[in-house]
C-alpha cells in the first residue's frame, strides 16, 4: 500500500480518461514504464474531482511475484517517483496482506480554506461557525448538499466538522471527517457554512435543506481551489503518517473585491507550498 499526493490543477480529476492526464492514468503509465503493470494491480482509495488537491490518498499496488522480494518500499518509492509527472508524488509505502482493500478506509479527512469563498467575511463570528459546523455534523440526508450519482444512498454520517484555525487562532476554514463522502459534498458544505456566516443564507435555510431533502434547494458549491484531501485512516496504515495539521500562517485575505481576485492566485500558490512542505517532510522520514 502506498500514500501519494498531487496538485489538483495538474490533473483532470483522478479517474482514468482517454487522452487526458489524470491521477489514475499517470500511476498506470508509471507502472507500465517499470514493467510492473498487470490488469487489476492498482486500486485507489478515494476519487477526487478536477482541481482538488490531495496531501494523502492511498492505493494498493500488486507487484509481480518476481519483484516482491527484490524491491524494498524505499526503492519502490524512488522508482515510481522517477516516472510520475510534475505535480504528483508518492511519499510512503509498506507491504500489506494481499487481501487488503484500499477503499475500505476508516475515515477520510478534508480541509477547506473558506477564505477562498467570495462571501466569506473578514471577521467571522466564531460561535456562529461552530454552530453551523455542529449542524452539519452527524447523520443527515445530504441530497441538497451534494451531486447525486445514480441510485447512491445520500445518507451520510459526518464524524467531525470543526473550524480550521491558523497559528493565531483565526478561522481560515473547516475540517471535515467521514467514512465516505458524496460527490461535491465537502464543497457544498463549505458554501453552506460560508453562506450562513456571511448572511447570504440563514441557519434555518441550512436546517431546512437537511431536514427536507425532497425539496430541492441550491446553497451553492465552493470552488475546488480551497479543498484538500488531507489524510485517510486505514487499518493497515500506521497512524503516525496521518499527521496533525501543522500550524500555518497564510497571508491575510484582502477586503477589497478587486484585490481579492488577485489574492486568489497567491492563495493557490500558498496551498501548493503547504502541500509541498508536507511531502518533503514525509519523503525525508522515509
């Protein structure tokens, strides 16, 4: 099993698509270059949309029997990284039982930087943010806070929804954990949180959206730039690599609308550097 990350703007989503650079396609290409590829040898834990960045995703890679005793986890990382495109890195590997399923995670942990949302206030009411997070947390029918795919069950349990703070205690976003998420769910949760805190919608609007899933309502979808899949908990992976969120001090978001539009470019760069620092630390530990 391996842990890997990538910058969302370097790929057109995670699932393989013909003639388009995707995360799965890039991993498959690297394995083929190394002659390690066989049909069904790769299983990725979490799918992500185009533009969504990932500090830690997981994948199970079944190596040819002739290689298992010859390739150490460290040499495997080096070999695969030498064949991955810019914007993607594999930073952890360990041998696991052949019956291990990558997708059977205990939880997935997302961070969303709410400063990326246009209506996020400069001085958010902390008590209100915590109140909105408490409303999101727990079991709900999230039909109005996701994009439904086919006959997928829209009922999900959010194990944790809490403010994401910088090193000065300022709220910069939200931290959300659940065993499994629906399509666009975290981005729509982020839009709803920002909407209530900014006054764009009321807390009652959010409660109604959750309590009345048969009545369609659109509370918005936050952009992908602020979203990071931070970590995944799995029975076969050492908890030490989940990593607590490091203390961070991002640049202050400007209040002026025109300046905000320029600042978004800086924010994207900051988020990318945030990930690169994490990956460098992890690679050195390996």
